[in-house]
C-alpha cells in the first residue's frame, strides 16, 4: 500500500491471510433424553428433554509466503451453525440440543 500527503510518501506492506480450512466439532457425539425430564411446552407433557453439547469451530488462515495461523472462531460464526436434521438436533448460540431419535450433523452455512 502506498500513501501520499503533503509531499510525503510512505509505503506499507500488508499481509493478507485467507481462510484455508474450518473444523466443526461437538464435545459430545451422542445426546440422549434426560431421564424423568419432560418438555413443559408440550401440553400433554410427553416430549422428553434431551441433553445439550457445546459446538466448537476452529479455523486456519494463511497466504502466499505467510505462516498459517489458527484458532477458535465459534463466537464469530455461531449464527451460521446449522443442523442437517432439525427433527433430531437444533443449534443455537453455539449449543447443539437433541430433539429426537436419529442422526444429524452440525456444519457451517456458507
């Protein structure tokens, strides 16, 4: 980058790193109904309450001739986390909550 003002000129090199990869993971692989807990929002009180788990997103950034850097970015992308099957798992604010039997994957919406 080059800047000039009032007869003075200066140059500044800016390193640009781009996203190279992301990893989405949960602290628990299986969420079960909590024994004896039923959803109070259900008028018949027959829907079980399921366990929850934190979701963590890590990202790696790099660029031509630049060292790669990485770290946790969950707070920055929490609104873009989605479940592949909302009948089985919901995701909100970086927390995945079981909703029913089956399988689901948490991923980043692009």
